[in-house]
C-alpha cells in the first residue's frame, strides 16, 4: 500500500478527482482518500499478490 500526502484537497469534489485520476492510471487499485488529513492511500492488488508469493 502507498500513502501520499496531497495538499490543496478541500472538498469531496477534490477527493473524487484524485480517485478518478488514480483509477485511470491503475484500474485494479483500491483508492482511499482521507480528506481532512490530506492523505491518499492506494492499494494495488498486483503488488499485494506479488508480496504474498
């Protein structure tokens, strides 16, 4: 899982934009936005599966 600090997110629209962009880049990734903390967590199932091996 990757956690990134994203500055300037102020509303749910911002959060949805981040989710949409990450989803376009990594369709198999699960994206979670913590708006108040300004954090975006990205879990990529491919990376998780590789780590399990």
